[in-house]
C-alpha cells in the first residue's frame, strides 16, 4: 500500500487506499480500493465481529487507463447513497 486516506461517504466512515505494484487474482498493477462502512464502521483486524462494509476497486497495469478508471470510481463513491431497510 502506498497511501491511505480517511473519508466520510454517505454519512459513514470510509477509507481510500492506493495500492502500488499489486499482482494477483483481483488486482493487476497499481490500483485504488475504497472500503465503506455500510453500518457506520470499517472492518478491523483487532475486533472479532466484522461489521458490514463494501469494497470497490479498480486496477490496471496501464497508468493512463488507471487514471481514467480511478476518476470514474471516485465519482461513483462521491455520489453513493446508502438506503435504510
């Protein structure tokens, strides 16, 4: 991971991670991952109970394609609304 920033998205805590040099089944190249606490919490490795959260990401080995994809991803997160059920 190269950078982590904390945010509030749709009234809940969120984190945006920039990942560098990822190479695996889900990420290829560099990428951005958003983790949003759907019920007001982010996941924690220290707590036994895992809260509900969502994670969305994009990655690419092509830096110009990644920049375009991250712009779309960040815009999606900026307009995210969570519905109460």
